[in-house]
């Protein structure tokens, strides 16, 4: 019977740099594979976020409707949710667009429609709708731990996961944890 704890990683409004740093754990990934079962991740096959995940690392700010729905699903289905990297923790680079109007952003990025009308958010029904602001993860769901860095280093990620698997709060100067 499978007894390893489960680990998931999620990519919301981020650049994937935090996940690249995760991969930078290099040979430690082999040890991690012995210790956990990776049940969902951009670097794995599963397409549906599963129930009853023990630890979920979430990269990126919440910037569109899909991010928001995913954040709530992650919270419902995860025992521990870790805000993974500065975009998830503070909004960081992703939140730089917050000083601009969403309509202006889309119009600038995509230009006018073929009939000459300016592009507005409602014109994009087939893509995720941008939220008025990109927000840190903890503004939309409760978060259990904060892992700072842009990106966090492989050593920080390894340390945080190892401590969480041991049921401990990492005593690391730039990792802040809240258990409740
Ligand atoms: S924290 Fe830095 S590395 Fe991570 S998603 Fe944001 S910009 Fe990219």
C-alpha cells in the first residue's frame, strides 16, 4: 500500500522561474521521489488537481479567472498550501500591471478588433479573464507558509519541503510559516 505523502506544485501568474529553481534541486529530486508522490505539477502528467494532497507549492500571483478558480481548488484539496516565490507572496513582477487599467492592458497588447472597435476584456471569452488586480495568493485563500525569493533557491525549496515532511516549521530566515 502507498504510504508516501503527496506533493503538488501549481503554476498561476508567474514566469515558471520558481519551478525552474525546483528542478535545480538536481540529484535531490531522486531522493524527493523516494519520499513523496508527486500527484500534480506542470512538470508531471496529471491534468486534474487531485483531492487530499499533503503539500502544495503555488507559484505566481492570482491574476485571472482561471488562477482564482485553481487557487480555491488547491485550498479545498490541500492540507498545507505554500506560497512559493515572491509573485505568490507579494504579487511581485506579476502585480506591476496593477497601476494600469485592464482594458488598456488588453488594448495595448492586442490592438483594435478587425472592425476598428478597441479591444475590451469581454471580447476574450475563450481565454481566462484578467482580474482587475493581480494579487498575492494569501489575499484569496488562507496560506500555511511563505517561501520568499525570486525565485527561491533550490536549497531553500529543499529545506522547506524537508522540514514540512518532518512536520516541523523551517527555522529559516526568509521562510515564514503559519500553522493553524
Ligand atoms: S517569484 Fe520570480 S521566478 Fe518566481 S514566478 Fe515570480 S518572477 Fe518568476
